[in-house]
């Protein structure tokens, strides 16, 4: 076995080597907005040893309230000859330089110190801060102490100094409280300043013990895979900095319950370094689809995404399918769920008399009519009342939505909503609106994906943050390869090398891409982002002028406004909003 010396960055800053300056203030009030400092006391310690002390009264430039004098014992006479804050604050900042500040209820003391620094024209050094009151709330139980006040904790930890509302005495007592709390977190495995800063009782000891899994991971963009003891993938994630992101799973910043459970099971983390963030996002999707980790909630079953198919038969109908085939049929999707697909079909049936029965019809119509034909919502081709040619005109209205002109059907749905609204059937109008939105979302998605899926190759580039160019090669909607050219280098040789080495991709059955649609959409978002330049394209990348995308762009804000409406029968409150004008959509919108 070969030993590897970890870097300081991996190990963190040992608490034994940290210089703490424990500070306490006395003031004329509770807020720096209207009160001033009257005394500063501080103790500098490292590894349990006192290195120095700082104490000064401060003339606040205003009378000290009587109740403050009664509490602290500091009177106007005592501070009359004391330095003003413009003298005291630079002296304190010099004393505390390079240390970690500690205070009991630190936000109070730090807010006064920051305000004093700003008032006197001194830049605040950006100290790291430890709050002993916050730590005590995590580490001291109610059985041990009735509250987390400094006096109570000083008695609990056997402090040598009794706090009495004088700054230096309280700072000395806080030193002993700090050491008592550090002993407790040390028993929990917290040994570095970084671990102390992120310590929370919400993070279990088992979760903290797993922090070694982040050691040795690269500071690079890519994908990380948490695995159990048998090598099974538990969770897949992506980040611009793998090691920094994985570390957060062992700190208070990770608050998802299922992630804490996952970390408890995990035994290793495997990194997959990627050249660009887009490559990392795509690899994440592919790995989730491949391994189907139980702790990933999204993208585990992209193969199950439903599509709506306009069937190929004499009297076509709409059908929900799981697979796009090269069978000459027209498809729209994929949808987020079967419910969304059913809603989209219902939107079409609302305004287009397309048959809804599932049986295969004969050209000689021999069946009996159904209720829909009696209601005028179907031409009844099953009875022979409608021939193939006239039914084809009905089908063409549906095909236009799929193919790129959604205006007729969307306008008809708007008219239907207006009729329902005029009849005060607002819930029914809202249902039509939601169905229409499902329809245009899926149609817009298909119309965006299809041109990229048909393109044999698209090569594009974008300036990298560190200089040079991020280059991608997309074939039939699938990310076939990425490359990065260095700053100052001619990108063309890198582009040619990428085209030569990129994955060979066969086209998928139209309109489906050769990748899962979610991957193609990520590629599309990258291609549409600012600064992207198309280097070359084999195919056509177009978008229909009157396609569903335009309808979706109009409808999404209106649907969002409708969701924000608070029902009038709900209790009122500060967040109550009246119904905005956009909440009821009409054809005029």
C-alpha cells in the first residue's frame, strides 16, 4: 500500500493552530444604528494558551443611558477621558489582525465593530467568525442548561471568570466556554476550522465521518458518482468543481434528508472529469439513465417519456405511445407525464372533430354511431357518414399543430375559453387553458428538437471563461464530442481534430433525436446562449414562424399569473393578492 501525503487544502486548518480573538463589547444600546461602543475587551488565544489581552473604555460622544450604567457599571465620568472610537477601533483591528473572531451572540458584536470601522473610514478585514451562542445551541442540551446565556454556560463549563457585563471579564469567560465547546465538537470528529464553520447538529456524526470521501477528488468540472460498498451507484451529480461540491454533502449546507441517508450508505465517490460544463451535464443525464440511482429523482427513466402519435390509417386518431418509430406517422412530444399527454389530446378533441374511438375502421363504415357523433364532435367515419377525403381535412388541422402552424387550433381553443367564461364556467375555462398549455408545450418541444435531430452535424464554439474556446460537435441531436482550445491558440486545428474524433452517430426515427430529448434540449440551450458561434452545419436549423413556440411564449406568463391568484375563500394575510387582469385569458391576449 502506498501512502499519499494530503495537501493542506484537503486537510483543512487544524483547530490547534488557529489564533482566536475572543471579543466582547459594551454599548449604549442594542443597535449600531442608534447606539455606540463604550468598552472593548478581547483575549487572543491559540491551542489553549492566552497570547494577549486588549481592553479599553470608549467615549461614545453621548450620555450613557442610566439603565445601561446600572447594568454595566460604566458611567459618563468613567469614559470622559477615554479615547474616541476613531482611536479605539484601529487599535483593536491591529490586535485582531489575521485571527478568527469569537463572540457570544457574535452578530451583535460584529455589527457594532463593522459599523465603527465604516464610520472611521477603516476597511473591515473580513474576519471569519465563530459564535459560541450558536455552537452552544447545537451542543448543549436543555437537561444541562436552562438557557444559552453566557453566565449559564460559564457555570456549566467551570469558567475561571464570572461574566459581569464588563467587556474583558466577559471575553475571558467566553474563552473558557469556547474551549469547552471545542472539546465537545472534537469528540464528534470536528478537528479543523472549516469543519467548525459548517458544524451543525443537523449533520449526523456518521455523515461527518464520511468527509474523507472528498479527499483526492479534482477541482475540475465534471460528474461525481456516490457508490455503496458493492459498487452500485447511489447518486449522480454534476458540478463545476467536483471536490468542492462533494464536500458540501458532509456539512450543514446539505439539508436534504434523503441525501443524508445516501451519504450514510456511500463508501466511495468516483469522479468523471469533463472538459466543459455542458459535457458534464450531458454525462450526468446519460449516467442517471444507465444506472438509475435510487437517490436521483429526475431523469432516471427517460425511455418512459410518452409521445402522442397521429396514426397512419385511413381515419387517423391520436394515440399515446412510448416509442417513436420510422413508420410515417406524425409525433408530438415527448411529454413530462401520461397525464400531460392525455391533457394535450383532450385539448385537440375540444375543438377538432377527430375520432376518439380506438378501433380500426373500415373504409366502408359498418359500425353504429356513438354519442360524440350525435353531439357533432365527430364526423362519424365509422358509420360511413364521413369519407376519407373529408376526414383528411380534419386530420390536417391536427397535423398543422404538430408540423409548425398552431394558430388555427390555438385560436379555436381561445374561443372555446371565451364561451365558457361568458357562461361563468371559469373552472371549465381554466381546464381548457391548462390542456392547451400541455399541447403547445409538447408541440414547441418537438419543433425545437426536430431540426437539430435532422442535422447530420453542427459544430459550434463559445468563449471560455479562462480564455480560448469551448467547442462542441452535435450529430443528430446527440453531443458527439467537446474540446477546448487554449487562450491565444488558433481554434481551427482543435475544431478539425474534434470533428475527426467525435462519436459517429446514426439518426433516430424522426422527429426523435439520436439522444434522449432532455440531452438534446441541454445542447439547444447551450447553442442558444449568448456568445455562441456556429462554425459549420450539415442540415438546416430552423424554427417555424407560426409554430407552437410562439403560442407557448404567450401562454406561459398568463398561466403563471393565474396560478398566483389566491382563492377568495382562503384566509387573508400579508401575501394575499387580488386577481390580476392576466389571470383570465382571452383570444384578444
